[in-house]
């Protein structure tokens, strides 16, 4: 059964409507950029929340919700740290997430998402 992936959020994690919207925008932009850039590896048909990548990122966040700094070398499409950043915005956390990507096309995607 193919679903839009929101059942993962509804079943395991509570996120606000605003956070859900930010995650949706992120995955929609990822899909559009994926056509021209190889941002994520091919996977089964993408569901609304990105082939489980968002759910996996949420799991990582819940393992260490009170961190001060995260550094992601080789950020690629931004999983899991952009998802974690979206959650930090909701929580108004003091934590900082740093993304480091040397591929200029992938870095351009990350800058677009952050805006």
C-alpha cells in the first residue's frame, strides 16, 4: 500500500502544522532538484516525506534532542541535519547545525532550502 508518508509522523512523532509544512516544502524542492542533480540515491517510489529519509532523521533527532552543535561534512541533500534544523526552529532551540558540502550544485540546493 502506497501512502504519502504522513502516517510515520502521525504514528511516532508529534510535529506542528508549521513543521509539517516546512518538511513538505523541503521534500518538494528535493524532488524538483533531484531531476537535474543527483542529490539522493534512487529508491522505491518516493512518498510525500521522502522515502523514509525524513522519518529516519526524526529518529536521529529524538536520540539526542538537547545537543549544542552538529556538523555535517558532505551534507549532500541535507538529510538528516536539515530535518533536525526544521525541528529546532519549532522548538526554538539554542542548538546550531553546520552543513559542509564541497559540491557546488549540492551546496546551491542547501542554500535554497535554508532560504
